[in-house]
């Protein structure tokens, strides 16, 4: 190999990597041992042949050569592949070159055990590893194992012959073109399994495919498919997770009498001679093959596409609702994956409540769009009907990534047997059981989170009794209607407890979530954003939404703003009521909060924390619930929340009640009136009470407010 050409081509790949939008994440590089190395890698795209030598070279600092299909060694591409260290599978000196370079350690090797691109990702059939091809199902290749075994066979034989039969040792060194036996000693050969997972897989026409079709006549369908699929992945942005597995120590497999006898045999043995231990060597190669294939596919980086496609495939009925599919995927992603020994994509390391609410990350929407586009499912109203034939193994191997990516996604995690068992178990679980299980899981999560936050931020002077901040579920007489009731800023669920009891006595299920940062201390609240509060509300909605068929959401003050936000984002809510929503504050000092917040952030950046004004004194109406200190950053977060809500109020299309005190000393009635005027639905009502306080859900006259809300809910139920 030409070292200058290798470095120059590596520079070209590095430059190309920066231009393209692929995001490459390398995991567990510390598992790579110091020795002679063969990397066995799953093969899904042409990209592995180009990118993997460069990325492994960056880690180990040695040239990395690879085997590539002989059909690629034509024209400019062939020259490029030779420069990056690729060797044709049809090269007659292939095996000798590989073994020589492994004996000396001058280069590492990449070998794809599938022998070809596994475009369908169908790698397991009836418990055996297979490779799908146009001719049918074949076995993966044991070539990497055989080459590693032969390398260690010759290494041990050369060391043995140095003392017993030096002339034969020198002959073998000359055969491999190795100058000195010292180059061979003190090394061992390892096979390192590597998994590459791509996410998302979205094959669409792109700039590269358009240029290829325009400038190349009679472009074969196979090549066009590869340009479309892999071009889409690179140009639109794809996450590429590269994981290194535990190395396989090859010499352990030579420790049998028949092989050791051949290693020590004092006769001339040429490179391709039949030897008595050949059958045992082949058996060892098959054992190693199964070991590294299992390792490669156990390292698949599981993502939501895998879960959606596998769940859709496993569902026992042809039809399902989108929400049922989303619930079951949530159940697997949130409850099962953390206890299953699999690797997960970064998007699965965070909470998945969005699957149960507004699909804010677009994961469900994107998957279903692909499934519909490829006719894997079709819609009848809210019902998804799947075409079972799309999940069969009868497909054009060279077009499957284009024509049926959903099956490709499902195939990739078939080897993860424990995960598959859980997916099938969940797929067959009745929907109402899934809903109850999700609700129990989320309630426990909310309570555990509160206990952890309370313990972390406990303040003897400021923290209240735990019961004040504890989220609470009140069971109703019927599951037809449930109410999500959200407390206000610097408060806790206890603030809305009396209203919750009133509504519960009318027969409704009521859930009062705790907003992150509340019910603990102001130091906790100072660290939170309004996005954290939205997450708390979304989890609350998912809880009550899985327990009841219809959901009404309401809140007080900042909780009212969060209720409006939820009603704008989430479909199928029945109604919303907002008590004293904080669009405008009465306090003149609140106008200076943005400037003060900016000042605090600046002081933090220049590490002058002593110049920050983090809290201001609060004189709460309900000191047994509210904090005595108000974080400046928290007031700014309320502003950001309400700015976002105000801009989207026209989208609110469910029955709405706005309640306000006419002489509220905290929130301006003009602000709540503006909210009312901007709301898109015509089915809305504004009620003004003649009170001189902000906290109108507690104290004298609060029952009148409760009755107004109760009447509103009754009207909603009757409509």
C-alpha cells in the first residue's frame, strides 16, 4: 500500500465527513486491544467500506485495510479503494497478504462476515444466522475466523520451529516476505466485533440520484437504489452509531491436541497444504463465527423506528389505532428497555411521554408517514390497517430498502431475543391493561421524582411537609371523564386540593401533578425552565388520559398558562379552564425581570456569582404552601411560557373557560381578557369575580369559583 496515498485519501474522507450531514458516534473504543486485529463489521451500505478504515485508523494509529467486492474495483472507484487499503475478494494473494500483515502487525483488517451488503437486515432465521441474497438464504462467511486461526497457527509454528527446525522457519518467513522472526513474536491476533446502526432510514430521491440518472445512461437499478438510499442518509442527516465489542482471543481455539500437534510437526507444510487438524480448525472457525455474529448484532443501537416497526409487525390484529400503537411502543421504550441488556439511541435515553401526548419530536408521525407511503399500512379514519404481506421475506433484495424500509427496520432487532419476547408479549396484551400499566408506571415515576427532589433540595426554613408537594390521584365514580388540575408558580398540588375534592365529589377522576421545582424549595425552582413544567404537565395528562376516556384540563395562574398550552398542543382534549392566567403582571418590578435575568446569566459566565440577584422576597397569600423566595429566573420563565401561549391561542379550538378576579394584585385582568379575546374557539366564556386577591381558589368565596368551573364541565359533558 502507498502510505502517502492512504493519508491523502483519508484526508479526503475527513473532508467529505464534514460536508455531509451524517453524525457519527463511536462507542467503547477502549475495548480494542493492543495486538493484530481483524474487525468484523455488519454490512448495510457501501459507506462502511469508505468510512470505517478512516475512523478505526484514527483510534489505533495503524493502517486499516479491508476486503471489498471485486465488482467495485473498476475505474476511478477502484483506484480510490486501493488507496484506502481495500483488497478485492478475488485477489489470488488475498489470504497470504492478510496473514502476513497480521503476523507483523503492520495493518489491521476489516472483514464483512455477511460477504455482501445485508440490505434487508434479515440476519436470523429459525435461530440461525443467515444472509439474504437474490438466490435465497445463505450462511455468513467464516473467513475472518479462518484467517485469524491460520495467523495464530503460523505464529506459534514459527516460534516452535525457530528452535526445532530453523530452516523451515526461515522458509516460511520468506514465503510471507517477513524479514525477521522478531516481527512476529510478542503479538496475538484478536477478532473485534463491530456494529454499525443507522437512524433514521428514509430513502428518497436526492441530488446524488438525480445527477446519476442524468449523466449515466442505463444506470442499473441496484446502483440507483444504493445512491438513493445512502445519498438520502448522508444528505438529510443520519446518526451513525459505531460500537466495538469485546475482543475474541483466537489462540484459545487452537488449544486442542490435534492442532497443537500440527503446530509442532517437524515437516514442511506449505500454505495451502491439507493438514490433519484442518477439520478441527474449520469447526473452530464456525464456533468463532457464531460468537462474533452474536456479538455484532447484540450491539445494535435500538431506536424508535425499530420499536414501531417491530410492534406493528407483532400486533395480532391487522387493525389498530395510532394511539394504541404509540402506547405499546411507549411501554416498551420506558418500562422494558431500561431493564433489558440492549444499547439504545440517544433519543431513547430521555423520557418518551411525548408519544402519549403531542408527539412533539415527530417520531410516531414520521414512522407512520413512511409506513403509509410504502403501503405497509393504510388509514380508515383513526384506524391503521396493516398489510401483513409486507412483513414476509419475499422481496427484491436490491430494492427492499426503498420499497419496504419498515420490514428492514423490524428485521434489524430480530436477534435481540429478550427484547423480541417483550415486544410480542406487549403486542398481545389488551389495550386497557396497557393503559392501566402505563398510568401506574407514570404515577410511580412522578412520586419517586418528588421524593428524590425533596431529599436533594430540602430546606429546614423553606420546605413544607411532604404532603403539600405530593402529586395526588383521586378516583372517580366513572372513567368517562378525568380532570387534570395544575397548580401555580411557587406553589404545590395542595394549592388546588380543595377544588380537586369538589370535582371529585361530583364523580370525576382528578389528578394534580407537581410541577418540577415545586413542593421542595426555591433553590430547586431556580434551576428549572418552563419546559420542565410542560414535561410535568404532559406526564400528568398521560396519567389521567390512560385512566379515563375523556380529559378536561385546568389550572391556576401559571398552571392556567400550562393548561392552555396543553390544550393547544394535544388533540382530543374535551375542554380547558384557566383561572387567573398570568399574561400581564400588576407588579411594576416584574418589568425589570428580563434585564435582571440577563444580568444574572452574564455574571455567571464571567464567574462573578456574588454580583447576581438570584432571588427576590415573596410575600405569599398562602405561606403554608408557597415559597418565601422568588427566583428571578422563574419569573422570566413564566414570561417565556406566556409569550409562547399567546402566539398560538388562535389554534385553541376546544370549549374554554377563563376565570379572573377583578382586583387581582398579581395578575392583570387586562391580560386574561386579552387571552380570552385571542382564543380561536367560539365556544368560550369569560367570568370575572369581584375579589381583591390572586389566590381565588382558596379562602372566602372560593366555592363560587368551584361551582362556576363545575357548571362549565357539566355543559361540556352535555354538548
